[in-house]
C-alpha cells in the first residue's frame, strides 16, 4: 500500500471521493430508488428551498420570453433576370 503523504492533490481528491462513494454503497441496502434525494438528505441539503428558487427562476424566464416581441419574417422577392 502506498503512503498517503506521497500522494499529490489530485490523488488525494480521488481517494476522498472513492471513500465517500464507498460509504454510500454500504448504506444502499433498503433505501429508496431516488439516489439524488438520498444524497441530499444525507448531506442536509434544503431541497424545498432549491425547488422554490428554481421555480421562480423558470417563471421569470418564461415571463421574459413572453414579453419579447417575435421577430417578423422578412420576405424578399427574388428577381430573376
């Protein structure tokens, strides 16, 4: 086994990621099918707050899109010689 003090930053990051994923693999025994929701609960992410913020952002984009005038198609007559 390699000594951890010889690892560079990328290798240490990879090791930490693998350790965190290993933990989640052992906790998957009888959990629900929604992996993202399970991870959010484990790390105490406020899902409802994010959901509301995204809904407001989407509504604002839709309102902005409705207010923009549609570009009119320019019909140019082609003159053949």
